[in-house]
C-alpha cells in the first residue's frame, strides 16, 4: 500500500548493537539525494513489558508533543520527528499525502514484533476549520519515540530524521541512551481511583442556565418540520482546581474505571492536553478487514440489579432508543457502501459502563481493493452518534445551538502504520486540561420524542463521570 523502504533484514534482539545501528543509519544517510532531502530511520526493539503511564510520568515533558492510546493494546508516542497540519475540506487527503510521502522516505530495522515500525498519530477537530488556536483542524505526527504494550510484551520504536549533516555517532549514542532510560522504568502507575466529587473544584457551565434545554426544544421543532432526523447537542463545563491537574493520575483513573473504553491523551506541545475515555470506535483496518460500530441510545445504570435490568430492557426495547440507534446504523451502512464496501452487522447488544449503558451494533466489511484508512475516516466522520442525520444538515445547525468551540471533541483520534493498518476512536467523554483549568465535554442525541430535561440529565451524568476521574 505504501512505498516504504525496507533495508536488508537484521533481526534485532532486546539488546541493540551500536555497530549494527551505525551501519543501518549510514545506509539510510546514503539514500539521501537531490530529490530526497531527508530520510527517516525507524528502529524497533522488543523489550520486557513497560507501563506506558510510568514512561509518560518519568520522561515526557509538559511542552513535548505526546499521544497515548489504550484499549486492548496500548501505545505512547512522544517528541516529534515529523509533524503535518492541515485544515479545510481536504484536510484528510492532505494528511494522507503527507504521510505517504514520508513513508516513502522511511527505512525500517527490526520489524518482527507487534506494533513495530513507523506509526503516525492523528487528531482532527470536529469541523474542518476551528477557532481554537491551541488545537489544529488536522494534525499527524511521527514521534521520535514510541512504546507499545500488548499483554506482557513491549516494543520500543525510535524514529530518527536523518539529514546530510546528521552526526551518526551522536545519533547512535543518543538513541542507545534513551532506550536504556525507557527500559530502566520498572514501576507501574497505580492510583487509587477517586470517584467522589471534589468540593475544591470550581465549576462553571460554558452556557447560561437553561440554554441546553432551550436548544433541545428548538431542535425538536426543526425535527418536527423535517429539517433533519437527529442532532447531537453537546454541553461543556469549565473546571478550575487550586493545583494543576495531574495528567497521569487522571489517565490512571480513566483506564482503571473504564477498561472497555479507549483511554487517550494527546498534547499540543504547548501545555494543553486533550484526554478522555471514549466508548466509541470510529473505524479499524486490520489487513483486509474493516471494523466499525453504531453506538447510540443511552440510559443510566441502575442502583440495584433489578433496576439495572429494567433500564437495560428500556434501552433494548424502547421505541425512542431503538429509533435513535437505527438512524446511526443506517447512516454508517450507507457510508460504507460509498466506499464500495458491503457492511455486515452483528446483533445489537448492550455496552455497560460503570455509570451508563449504551446500545451497540458492531459492523464489519471485507476490503477487496486498496482503501486508505484516512479515506475511511473522512467518509465516516462525523457519525450520527456525534453529529446527527443527515449529518451535513445537522452540522450546519450545531454551531448555532452550542455556545462553545468543539475543537477535538467528538472527532477522530487514532493511528496508522506503514502497512495501512490502524485504528481511530471518536473523541467523546473528553476534556482539555491546561494547568489548573479544564474544559469537559459531553453530548446527547436528540430525536423525535426526546425530552429536554432527560437529555440534559444524560449530559450531566456523562460530565460527572469525567469530573470524578480528573484529579
């Protein structure tokens, strides 16, 4: 799929030989010509299992770009070898082309483990242009350092940008020294999850009292007039703490409390970080298979087992919830057909989280021709679960209803590798942390039959779960 350059195979063990590394970097440097101004040397080293949050805590500085992404496997990327940004209608295409150009200049050493080789880590804003100066409309970066963990195995990847004037001996020494620093981190991050509200936090809704309910009422009138079938309205909460928020402790709380979610953290390299625990996959491509899902329809968890079961039955059988869910299923199916794919559906099921439960339908398809992951991301974003249906019409109304900039909220966040595999989640149940200030985001789907007070209560429930996790 990509024009990646693979050097003659050298099987690296967990100990990296300095002479082997020097010779590899030398061959990379010799590939530079008048038409190729730089190359990337990507070195993968299998090592013992490492807690990635411990690395984040010990080695990553607040002003360094980083990206952390964990579900059934985890990866931490930090420092920047290459970075690309884009905005506008063609932002997905522009990043795709930048990534492909970079991969054509990439040489790999030691690609015999899971999550080895060069990976690009991507964030997008909800809209193709954003007024948030802190977070661009589209960003992809190749990290200088990447560490993954799958079960009891880890892989360290070093990505070096090699220029004509690069001192290879210095590059070898710095690479070996950083590998040793990472491997010396033996501890695991264990934090006691604090689920109770923090009375010392100051909370202030971004919108005035009653604004959300009024927006729902106005949206319902447009639904009745058949402007659109569904719209997802979000709310935001500003929180101030006496002390700076602790990123690692907050992420530790999220991953222990929400093991079935995508726990993520993406910094802008300027002391602002987008974090969250999203229950929603946007899309995953693994070889010739594409995986996505419809996630829509929500009710709280019950306080007792019988109440929990009653609420679950409401979700599975309720007319309003089933309608909201089917809108999302139908929309995703159509977008997959637009990609010349034939969607296959699993039966709807419950996704039960500690504070809320959702209706979820897994969807998959077989890829029979070349399909770039970012083309799939562009086609599927935004899903009706975070925008509405029809999505273009719903998106036109969102900014008039919401009193804040969505920025990276409810937008694609994920990674793509040199073979075209990768995975993106939808950045919901999320917050922006910056020093002692945080902005929390959550939303709810509005369809015919929605009740403004109930939708407001659902949003507050989602905000509370995130509020209880950050420290």
